C-alpha cells in the first residue's frame, strides 16, 4: 500500500520504518521537499520524502504524525483534494508545553484536535489511533509483556474497521477498542494528561494502558 | 479506625459497607442527620449516620464521596475544624451531565476538583484515590481477573503512603501508583472522559485500567 506520513519526527520515522519494513511504500511529508532528517530516513529505509501536498496526493492512506500545534496547518498544506475520500489516521496530540512538563492540552474536555481535523477536512475519514502510547510501542506493543489496549475513534465505521484490522496486522495490536465517534478523541487526547504523569512517576514511557475486563 | 464518609450514594454505601465489614467504625454524612438511605444503610451494616459536620469531626479519616458538583459545599458544611490535620480521601469527580452522556468535566486540564479541595481546605491532607473505577471494584478489584492499577495523588507524602497501604490492606489493590502532587488529579479526573466512553463502548463498568510495564 502507498502510505503517506505527514511529519518527520520520531513518531513519523518510527511508523515509516516499520511500515517500509513490512513491505509498504512509504513517504514522509514536510513543509519542504528536502527536509534533512526525512532525507536521511529515506536513504536508510528505501522510503521517500516530499512536501505535505505531494505525499498526501500520492498516498492511499495518510498518517498525521505532525505535532499537535502544527497539525491543522500541515493538513491545509496537504490540501483538501489530496485527502479526499482517504482514511486519515490521526496520531497527533494537542500538547502545550509552554508551562513546562507535564504539559496541559491546548484543546480539551469539550473539543479535541481529532474533531477539529475532521470538521476542517470533512472529505477525509479521520480515525484517531496510536496517540495513547510511546512511539516505540506503537509499532510493536509486544515490547512490553502483558495486555495492551488501543482505543480508536472516528465517525466512519468502515474506516475504523479497516484501521482496526491494520493495527493488528501491521503492528500486532490484539485489543483495539472502538470508543465511538471522533468526539471520543476528547478521551484519548486527555489520556496524555495521565500518560505524561505516569512517564514522570515511573521514569519511563515503556508502559501500556490495558483495559482489563 | 473511625472512618467518616461524606455522601450517602452508591459510592459512599459501597465503601461504608466494605469498611464496616472488615471491622472499622463507619459513619455516613449528609446535609441532615436523618437521611433516609443513610439510615437504611446504617440499620443494615451496624454503621451510623449524621451530618457532614458531626461525622467529619468524629472520624479519624474522611472520605469525600459526594458528587463532584456538591463536594466543596459539603466540605464547607463539614468545616475546617473537623478536617484539621486529617487525611481526606477524595473519591469525587467533577462530572457535568448537563448535556447528557458521556459527560464533560466542570473542571479540567489546567485545574481539578482535587486541587480546589486541597486549596480550599489547606488544613486537610487530601489524597485523590479510587475515583478511576466503578464503585463495586473500588472495594474488591479482584472481581475482574487480571492486572489493575490505582493511581493516587496528593501533596503529603506520608498521607499518600498511608492511603496506599490502606488501599492494599482494606480493598486488595496490588498496584497503587503515586502519580505525584494533587495537581495530578487533572489526570485521574480526566480519566473519566475515557471511563465513561469505555462504559458506553463496552456496555459495562466492569473493567480496570491497568498500567502494564
């Protein structure tokens, strides 16, 4: 599958490396066509890199791995036409570190970044996923022994069913929970308030949320 | 131990019944000294009931099991003198159901009810605990097989150590995680955004959050 990843940071590279390793064509997108770390990643993995617009147009599926405060801008640069009818897997979190660690959320409680993205790009099928876990575990949850749950949400049932199956097939997630419509991103983004404090208390991001039932 | 429980609802009765069953003296507090469901509970369990002020004055430890929107008012009725120097275990959540289910939070992200309680009652040692789980599991997490984590937080290290030990001894919690200062109530209260959506998606509150590491 042709997979476009918006972003060039750790999350983007981690997902891109894994998806290329299991046989997908992967391109990382950024504001420029020659972002240094994206070029380095492409040389290492056999992937490619270009602008937000070109990679999103090329991709059959699009991941949003940009940082939360830049996601809407990055998606506008990708453009409505490039996203039309496509599944957009939103991994971003609206973290605000302006007062240090732990962060607050720049959007919370009665709204979410996932909702803002879906409302701004109604032609895309937004599925929020993978934003609840450290990036090394996104692509290989089995690195921590024991149960692990992945809550996803979105307004399009067919898109969620596909993403749920991909999470299992691509990365090994065995417990994907459909939380409901994209409004449920309020819950998965608010989990970052817990995640960041657990990171501080435990001294590691090497942990899973499991919903044990 | 003399344990005062502010509130007469399901959470208060569940905790009161368990604590009485394992040998503690328990009183439920409400606005009046003759609240019908508290009287019925007392007759059934051998506990007692009275006003917020009288039970809080009598108790060595105080649980706040009032609903979030009434907690500060209930604690003002209990009074500063009654709470002076005592551990106040805050089980409440600032849930706002005014727009239906799932609720939003009336305090969120940059503040929390736990913090507001600690700031309003600086003479008490507030420890936020048990607000992350259905009331039947608060007192017996083993009802669901598998790992279960209980995040707690508060500003007083000694009070947290005591509450952590009590959670294990009284109720059987094996993984109590100290998230940090009372500010971390922002995380455990925001968990309710996830909990309520999981309740909707799974059709049951019979589940645990486990932090698997």
